[in-house]
């Protein structure tokens, strides 16, 4: 098999080709055209590969190739044109292929290239004509001294391409075998328009440009409004789409900047000036309508949000001029008849917890924009392994807002990304210094947001400021509590208006309920205004009270036999708000309320492995509220037993277990006493003393059984039986485990059942029954993943390492153990479930392989992702049990 050619890297010369007039040929005879296009691609590929190039992409009937040098790219273009000119094309007629070459720094990524040079080249090839070969100045300079024999270059002068960036000096390849004379290039200058050139290249939003062009090409779309918050890139997107639509509007594409206007009556005069229609006489709308009646024109109305009262006259103009279409940018819809809204969201961003490779990271539009703008001030800037996490987090901190990213990237000249990230703790003061040629509203993020804020009514400003206290967004219910009901205004109506004005984003929350969220940069501005209003403390008090109420509503659903997935999802969505509420309560002397808050959400925080935060909050609340309700103190001490055990603070865990038991006895609550007694045993278990743990679990089991706490009792019974398994008392332990598992399956909790399944699996291993063990471990993984309990999932994967050992696969065992250890550290779990058993499995695997062999396989497992390790573990289980059910994600 022929080996694939390597893709050129570094300074790359690109050749783009496109068949002129192909649409008409496709419509006339699709079969013949398909055969012709395929034949043309074969000729093109042959020419490209003959000159060390790679045809890396074909889009429809357009080709894209890369070459290590410009002379080779020119030679390939000439050879391809010669072949195309002499080929027999049958019934479709002579194919007229236009070509263009450009040079830029680029690296291949997944069989493609992403570089600003490619956008520039796409505009250049679209400007050319069939059989014509065009070169940018960069390509011409590198190729002119090594042109093919008989070839030359003709300077066509500077042309403004449709990317609206600086004019490009263009050259035409000359050769006796090629046509010489062509019509003028199809650039901005050859189509009537007033589109302003832009100071920077267009980066990102390519898909959105295509969508806007598609919509405005439809007969049923005549008024399209791009909406979105300040700084999201509405104007730049509209301009680029307008440039791409020039050919569809032979009578012109006209840009009307409404930025400086505040009077809706001035919109029509502004349109008239752009179109060259005199304002002197009366009846301006009628005269505009008459002037446009027989024409096909696109109007781009920029910054309409302060002029929405003029929507009716724009709609009237559309009625008078059937060939007119209007593209609007605004922070709010026009609410005009026939309007089609296109909401523009910030750039998507990479997952900070699982950063992709450098190549994939640079494909994110936010990161691409940061790189391009950073290189404009620091040409040698590049994303590296060292700075990639900082670059990704900068884009996150800036909400993926193009304007904010552009402003921040300019600081790379004096601050490396890591230092820049530290200074973004407060975004708005840093994000200044935009180009002086930009409108004032685009020179700083604060101005951009203030522009939107000033458009609000006083009631809307009040709602905006108050909702800024929610870092994680809010439900309508939470919003209404925090906004309050002062006066007679309708909070919901004001919230809906803020969504329309792009200061709030509506998302789908849990169970389909709407959730309202501010971009963080916008929220920071709202908080500034809230602080200036003097009511910040009162609003934050309302938020804290709402969060406490929510926590108490959640308590029966997430404590004990609860852990209802829908409530876990709801608390996950509220987690940023819960955090700030707890901090506010503790900072403002409300420790007893904070303690109640923590007691109500104890299992949630622990389930999410937020050990250090729980430790900090709980200690502060206990110190601040020594006389709080004994039951709450007992529960919070229980939290701290588990948290400190996970953090490796075993003496502290034991002390909290004693304090939990004392507070529980003070409360007189039998269930609390039983759970506190269990925690005494738990502290011993984490010290590695299974014997003392079992001795403490026995009375805990009896206390819970006597109190009628069926689910708790089943869970503690499973824990006691598991310690008996570890101690080798299988005859007593296995029936206890089986009984506990039956009851947990019936009554929950789901996480307790997941734990017990793993414990029963370990018992099967001790019974020398690896097939049964594999079956239970697999079921444990399914149950744990269903409730997102990664600690138990890891325990089951480690348990399946024990199964691998039992069936003579020690290398696989060590590999699974290595993957488990890396994943444990990544999620911040102090210890996986069933850690006492896992320690024995590690020792046995090390003994089976010897230290060097174990270390090698263990390290190989560390390179696996958690999903890969789970897949390997489950595959082992399925192979042994002969089943292949779907694994719950």
C-alpha cells in the first residue's frame, strides 16, 4: 500500500481551485457533471502530487492543496490548467476552473488546515475567473525567481477582497498556454457597495456566515435581525455575510451605521444618505420606495437597538420595494412583521477539565481569535503545552466574547498568558484599549455593556442589577424571590425584556424549566451597578435565603435513601449560587443558618467530592454557631468525618466522629445516634483497622434497626459484612451481604446499592468465584454511573483488576490499577470505594509481575482515560460472563 504523503508544515503555499458557473451545469445534467467533476479532480490531484503537494480537501467541486514551496505550487497550477484546457469534457462543455495561491504559516490538523491565510485565499479565488491563476503578493515574491519556463507574472494592482480586510496586491500567472485577458476581478470594487474595510482579518464564525447567506438567499426571508449581547460580534458577522452576498444584489449592498443616532425619526434619512437619495423634499419614505422599487438591494442596518420605534417604517419600506432585503444587528429584536431573528451566541469553548491536544485546542474559534490577535502585536506568539491551559481559561473567563478576547489578546505583548490570566480576576478594568478607530462602545467592554444598560427602563435596570448576584444563573422562581415585588412592576415581564435585549440568556434547565444566565463579563458590570445602588447586602440576603430554602426542599431527596437524580441535577445547576450563599451567611454572622444549610445538603457536597470546601465551611459554621440545633451539629460533624478521612486527616476524622456522637445523643434522635456510631467505625476503617471498624458497625446496625431506619440499616449491614469479608469471616458475611443487597435493591439508596454490589463482588473473589465477581462488579459500575458516583466506579474497576488476577491476567490487572490511580487523583477522591480490598489486589499484582513488570503495566494504565479503563474492565467482565448489555453512561 502506498504511504500517505506528509502534509507540509510551517510556511505553506496553498492552492485553491473552483469551477466557474458549476451550478448551472449541475442543474442541466447532474450525471454528466458528476463524471466531469470527478475527471477534473483526477487531473488536479495528478498535477498536485507531481509537484510534492497534497490535495487535502475537496468541497463539492472545489479543491484545496498544500505545497512546501511556492514555485512547486505555481508549477502544479500551470500543469493542472494545461490538462484541464486540453481535456474532452463531453456534453457538459469546457470546464472553466479558476485558481489562486497564497502563503501562510500553518500546521495540519486532522487532515485539514486552519489558518487565517485560508480565509483570505477563499476570497481571492472567488474574485477570479475560469482558467485564470491568481497569486497574492506573498506567493508572487516567493515564486517569481523560479517560475516554470515561459511563465511570467502580471501585476493586477491592489484589490479589496470580500473578507473586508486590507487591500491585497494581486498577480496573474502568464504563460503561452493560458488565456491572457480576463474581465476585472470580482472584488468589492466591481459591485456597488459601501462596506467598510476592516482593520483585522475575519476569524471564526464561518458557519454562521454561511447560515446568514443561506437565509437571506431565501425568497421568504426579507428582514433578518442578528441579536446578541455587546461584544459578541454581530457587526463583523453582518459585514462578512453582506460581502459574500454582493453577487446576489446587483444594485448594491449598503451599510448604514446607526450607532450615533438616538431619534427613530432619523433612521430613514440615514438610509437615504447611504443610498444617495436627497432628503430635501417631503415624502422621503415614498421616494425611497420608488427609488428601490425595481432594484435588488441589501441594506445592513447596524445598531438598531435604540431605534426600535423605527421598525414600522423599515417594514413599510420593504412593502414598497419587493427586491429589497434588510439585515439588522441589534441587542433586541425589532418585533416587525416578517422578521426572522438569528441569535448570535459567544464562541464555544474547550472543557477546562479535559483540555484537548494543542492541535484541537487551536481549532476552537475563541482560541483561534486569541492567537490571531496576539500575533498581530507579538508575531512569535504561539500556543504551547506550557501556556495552553492559561489561553483556554482566558477564553472561558471572557465568556467566549470576541470583543473581550480581542482586547485581552493585545496584552500578550507585555504579559504572557499565565500572567494575563491572573489579571483577569477583575475583567472590566483590564479590558480597555480597543482601537481608537472603533466606535466608543467597542473600545472597552464596560462601554459596550453600559450601552446596553442605558437602553433599559429604570425597572429593567433594577432587575438587571439584582439578578447579577446569581453567578450560576437562576430559575424564574429564584429570580422572583431575589428581585422582590417592590412597586407594581411584573418581574417576569422585565426578565423577558432583558432576554430580548441580550443581557440575559435563556437556557433549558432541569426538567425543562427555563434558566436565566448572564455572561460573566456582563454580570460583573451588573454587580458594580448593584454596589453603587446601596442595596447589595439586602439583595444578597435574599439570595442566601432562597438558597437555604432550596437546600431544605432538597434535603429529603438527597439525604439517606434519596440521591434522586433530578435533585442532584438541580443542585448541580445551583452550585455556584449555593457557594456564594454559604460564604455570605458565614461572612455576615449567620453561622447557624449556614450550619442548617450544610446539614440539609451534606450528601450532595460529599457526593461531588468537594472535600476542602465542605471542610472550610463546616469548621467555620461549627465555630460560629456552638449553640445551634444539636441535630444539625451532629450531621455536620458526620460530614467532617468522611471529608477528613478522604483528606487523610485520620485523627481529625476520629475527633469529629466523637463530636458527632455527642451531639446526636444531645439531640435524642435515634437515627442520628446510629449514624454517628457508624462514623466511629468509618474512622477506624480509614485507618486501615477493619477489626475495630466492624466492632463499631455492629451497635450502629442495631441502633438503626431499632429506630426503623430500614435503608440506613441495610447500608450499614453491608458495610459490616464487607469488613467481615476482609477479616475472612465469609460464612457470616456473605448471607449478611445478600440480605442487605436485597433490601437496598428494594429501598435504596442507589449509591448504597452500588457500594453493596461492589462489596458482594469482593466477597465472590474471596470465594474464588471470579465469574460471579465480574457480574457484580459490572452491575456496580452501571449503578454508580447512573448516579455519578465516581468513587464507587473506580472501586469496581479496581475490583475487576482482582478478577483479572484471578483468571491469570496480571498485566491487565496492573494496567487497570494504574488507570484507577490516575483517575482517583484527577477527580480528587481521597480513596476509592473498597480501598482495603484494593490494597490487597495491588500487593498481589505486584507479587505476580515483579516490581519492574508491575511498574511498566501500571504506568501504561495511567495513560488510559477513565472511559477507556471502564471499557476495558467491562469488556473483561462481559468476556467472563458471556453478556454484552449496554453500559449506562
